[in-house]
């Protein structure tokens, strides 16, 4: 089966500076792939390039279709949902209003998706009339993921979902992401600093350093890679 997402020789630029240097990455249908690397390695830029947010060269293939020259809105309409680092909720809107906005790119009644999200994330049901900006950090992250899932995506791009959260909340969020991936067959491309947890959940992994892929393979293989263990797992 062909991957749902393929990056072939992807380069990306901020102004005239090249920050991705021809990387090749694939995400299998229904699978989870994790990008590992230090801050500034190019992980977030990879997600932004997929979404058309930065200038890029090379091929970005989603279900066999090239994504270059498409707008961010067109890419979202194809079934790619992006949860950026730092939550990305509309803090002045209620939880329910945020979820309704998430359904904007798909057809059907938004309340159908809301019932499903409240099933996955019961805390959001109790907070549905509350302004997003008054939620805790963990609740805001849950809302950001739920809003993305309201699009009924085929591919979910998650950028540092554990950032700034307590370990117990991180485990809860990843457990729900894994359940959604399994139940709804949503493929996931994950950028995550918590390498140990990410490698436990992922199928495939890529290590990026200064804009280049320096190691790749199954998540299990990278977890046993001495370079990854020393630099990212602490043993």
C-alpha cells in the first residue's frame, strides 16, 4: 500500500535561507510517524511546508496528489489537519465555537462531530460554554486536537502536543490520540520532544539534524539506536 504522505527531496526556505535540505519522509495509511530532533532542527518547518505555510521545493504527495501550489485552505480541504505548537485555539471564543470552526472545511452538520468529540474528550462537554482562554493548558491542548479532528481529517499533523504539560496529562492526551488513530484510521505525523513516549506509540521514526534526515526506520529500531538513546532518551 502506498503511503498516505510522501516527502521527496523536500527543501524549505525562510527568505533566502534554506532550512530543509532535501528530506525524504513517508507516513503510512493509518500509521503514526514521529519526527525527532533538537530545537531548530527543522521539524516544525517540515509540518509548515506540508501545509503550504513556507516556501518549499521538491515533492509533497498526499494520497498520490502533489500539494505544491495549493493554498493552506485547499490543503486542509483535502483532509490534512494541523495542530501547531502552542495550542492554537481561539481564546476569545467558547469551546463549542472553537469546535464549530473546526468543522468549517467539511460538509455535514457540525453538531454531529461535536457529539463524537465530547465522547472522546468528556471534559470539553463540561466546558462547552467556557471561553477557551480560561481553560488550563492541558484542556486547551485537548481542544486544539478536538477542533482539528472536527475536520474529519485523514492525516493529523501534531506539533509538540506535550509542550508545557504535566506528565499525567501528556499520557492522557497520547492515549486518546492513539485511540482515535485506531478507531478512525487517522494517520498521524508527530513532532515531539518526549522521545521516549513518542517512540513507544509510533510505527516509524525520523531523526532530523540541521534540516537533514540523519537516521530513519521503525520506531523500535530508532529507540535502540545508540545515537538516539544517548541524545534523546538519556541512556
